């Protein structure tokens, strides 16, 4: 891959293979994955209109963890969110020190979403991230949102490259960008 490329070229047959493997995804979900998704969430998060927050889900876990695990696995098998997981309410909270509170951007909207749906989403995010790492589908210089990589790693890599260039007597320039619109342009097959 050329150093200037942001994303690798789509692999041949990836989408066909991904559709076949999607049907088996629920088999990869472990009890530990579901437990981690539940207990990594704050009990202070406000629940959606079903009023089942993380405190209640944790109590259900202690009572019958298999039931929650089966709900999460069924969500993957059927491709749906449990109990209206995509529905929610938004609460508008005013931002401080805004000159005009008659405009929408003077408020922050806090979404109140189904907490069990958040568990399913967290399990899915972790599964996709692990699969991307396992198959080495992410660019080696992608550091954001990856486990065991941090901003310190980025700075270390940058410093190493700068010192190598200086050692060869070169001048170094750095161009940093935050590419907000990159996600919609990712190769679908590689993402899957």
C-alpha cells in the first residue's frame, strides 16, 4: 500500500465472505463479551422511556445472565435491536454562556436510548474492532478508536520519523488533519 493512501483497496470476495460469516456471528459472542458490555456502562446513565437502566440490567444479570446473553445473541442472529432499541427521546439542555437561547445551537441534546440496545451495540462494536484487528484490515497508521493504541503511540511514531529525517539532514514538515467525512467513503467490504 502506498503511504499516501488512507484506506487499503477492497479485498476480492470480502463482501460475499462477510455475508456468510454474519449468519454465524452470534456463535462468536461470549458470556464475557456481554458482561463487559453491561458492566462497562455507568449506572448513572439515564434510561429511555422503558425505564430499564443499567442498574436494572445488572440486577437481571445477577438473577439470570443466560437470558440477557440469549437476547444479545438473538439480536445478532435476527439483525434487530431488542425492544425498540433504535427508539429514544432527546432532552435539550442549555449550554452555558450563550448570547441567544432562541437558536438551536445554544442547546445540547442528550439522547435517552434503550440501555439493552446500548449493550447490543457495544458488543457489536467490540466484535467488529476485534475482527478488524484479527484480519489486519485497518491501516497500520490508524491509531484512533483502537485498543492498545493511544495518542502517545502516535507522538512516539512521529518523533521517530522526525529524528530519522533529521539524522539524514532533511527538514521536516508535518500536516495534521481531522478527516470528518472519511467514514462514509470507507470501502464497504473492508468495513464488514
